[in-house]
């Protein structure tokens, strides 16, 4: 309801547009380099627009990264979905069925979201070796599921806390128990929270590097590890690295572009997550 | 009877997660703590008790001194830079302007990208090569006649780590902006109007009314950004690889453990990182949950 006028505000746009340039520079370099033909690529002309649209770099980058992109996809979907389901159940109980001790359990779970993973890395690797999940994707999925529980629990608990108690009580009068209230009352209206949480988990698992680099062997690398390896090698030209970076960023960028509103909501889920 | 059954059921529903967190968070922290007090150096576990020797060794290690120094420099620049840019952009976007949604999404999109991608691209933007091999931002500055801005970036002696904060700010300042914007939107319009009626100008309104009200947001942002900077790892790896001048505890931990097999020392670094994060996070968690309970 602010009545302040929109005129005379042009000077505000100068810093806003300068900032926009700052945020777009890496995007610009990735794209103009990516679409150049091989013969056009030179560090000297790094900032020039391409003469035409060519896909040489993207094809080369895709050839180098394809198996790893698939590893990422195969890892990210189960990781996101399983941790969301667990988060939903936890959130339901912690918001609507508080039991003795649940007010201690909630912060104890949340703390897991902030720990530096360096403090659990050695046991994690040893444990994965012991249960024979070291080196492959299932072990990485398991790590993402478990260390995803705090944020998914938090989001669902906050979401379910906004749902009136009367709704559950009414369903109880109708003879619903704990599980059937969840199934018939809460689950059907949980879609928004599921979208937020799945997007959030998708993004963080896709972008993770630390777990991936210590838990997977080279053939099971997700794309972040493969891209870092590509960037460190002397053989792969920088233009292919740029195209590869774009390919590695594309899935989460698309999610952001099309589902950005939900992504933001995930970010703001109590602003507790870093 | 039914109530009791349902209480059991509700506990049963959360039990798998509680067990998982108990093992993978608390159990593993305890395990790491035990390793940090052991002699373990080599492929085979060796839990011979050595007390605090690993911690003592770490504090006598010049490499760890570099790590602490780098973490401090990085944290200060990254946190202050993100806060200033975030607050500035939020205030500008709060002026009821056209295209606010567009700018907001634009500033936030780096959040969707991994530190690895950011690092690989910034590695080329911050290319320190000179003369005919000049490229990246240096080349841009040269072309635009801004020669004074040409820099050796992260290869600058002593202060190199400060430049790593630049891509980190690029990635996280939009998020800080969103936090502040949320805070600004929560300030009742009546407060501003009352101040205007009292004859306060725009600058005074921000200085005396809005900024003090944003203090809790600044605190949360500092804690969130601060704990990210204590853990910084993949960004540095992607920009510069593993180089001693740009070393931080997380990289040292990784190398000493998985390349050097000195598990005792790696665990000690992990525990020290955990303690420094806990100092930030535990009061914050307690505070947040208590205020939440009061609401």
C-alpha cells in the first residue's frame, strides 16, 4: 500500500543495472564461449560475441561429461524423493503428535544440518566400506538422504504447523487414527511442501562435491567431480570447460527458472539453512 | 488405550530418522573425536590413545597457521561484502520500482549453481596471465582502459585468499539480499509514515528506524554466511586446486586424511571445525527456537 511515486527514480536503476552486469558476467562468458566454433576460440577474443551459433564446444563437453551427468541424475532423484518422504513423516509427528521428548529431538535433528561434514567424513567412509556401499552411487544416495533429513523435517514441520489442529481433530472424531489422518488429510494438501523440499534436495544433491569426491569411485562420479577433474586437466581446452560448466549448471538453472518461486520458498524455510 | 497405541505409533514413525541421525551425526562425531585422540596414521586403523597430541601437532604446524589466517581473511571479506551488497540491493529494490521481480530473480540465480561451476568459470575470469596471454577480467579492464584494476587475483602474494571471496560474494550476496528484502517487507508501513509525519527525511528513516529493525536479519545472515565460510572447500578447489597459499582447514583435512592417511590429524581438524561452527550455531538454534515458541 505504499503511495510513493514511481517517477524520479531513474537514478535507482543505475546501481541495479550495474549489479545485474556483475551477476551476469560469468553467464555471459559461459554462453558466448560455448557457442563459438573451435577455430574462433581464443583467450584474446574471450569477450567477443560468437560469429554464429555453433555447438562444437557443447558436443565436446557432452562427450566428456555424459556418463557423469547420468550418474548425477540417477543419484539425485532417489536422494531427493526418499529424504522428502522421511521429512514429511517426521514433520507430521513433530508438528501434530508431539510426544514426551519431541521438543528436544527437533533441535537435535536440526543441528545435523549445520555440522561441517569434515567432522563426520572419516567414520562415513569407514562405515560405507563396512556395509559395502563405498565407491558406488547407492552409498552417495544414502549420505544425501540422511544428511537431508534435518532440512526436510524442518520444512515439513513448519508447513504442517500452519495447518489448523481442528482439521486433525475432526478427522479423529470421524474415526481416523494417526496414519489415516496423515494419509487422508495431510498428504493431499502436502504438495506445495513436497515441491519445495524436492527442489531443494535436488539442487543441493546435484551441486554437492564433498560427499561425492570422498564416497564415489571415478566411474560413479557425479558431474561436479567430473567437471572439477576436467577443469584441472591440461588436455581439455578452456572453451570446452566453459561449455561443460554450462551443462553441469543447466538442470538446476532450469529448475530455478521454471520453479524459482518454490526454490525461494525453500530458501526462506525459516532462513535456517546455510 | 488408543491414545497410548498412537503415541507408540508416532514415535515409531520418527524412529528410523532418529536412529539415522543418532548414528550418522552424533555417533560419527563421537567416532571422529575418538580418532582425533588416536595415533592412526596409515591405511589400517590404529586407535592407540595419544591424548591431545594431534591437536598440539596441528597448532604447531605452519600450514595450519596459514589455514587460520586464510579463514579469517576470507570470512571477514566474504561476510562483510555479502552483507553490504545484499543490504544495498534490498534497499534499492524496496523503493517500489518497476522490474523488481526481474532484478530479484537475476541477483538470486547464482544460488542455484554449484560452487564447482562457479569456481571453474571464475578461474578463467580471474586469470592472472599478463602481456599477450592476458585474458578474463584483466583483458576486459585493459580494453575498457581501466588498467588500474588489473590484478593478480588469487595469485596475489599474501592476500590471494581475499580474491577467492569475490566469487563467493557473487554466489551468496543475492541470498543475503533476499533475507534483507524479507525483513524490509516485514516492517510496517505505518512506522515509516509516522516518521515522515515527524519530519524525518529518507536517510534519517533508514538510519534511525529501518536499520535498527533489521539487526536480527543481519545477525542471522552473519551466522549463515559465517558458517559457510568456515566450511569453504569446493570453491577454492575449483578456482585454484590445492595450493598452499590458498589453503583452508577443509582442504587440509581432505588432503591429510585421504591423500596422506594421517587420520588422527584429519579428525582433529574436523573436530576443530565442528567446535567453531557449534559456537555460532548452538546459541542461534536455541535463540530461534525459543522465539518461535514464544510466538
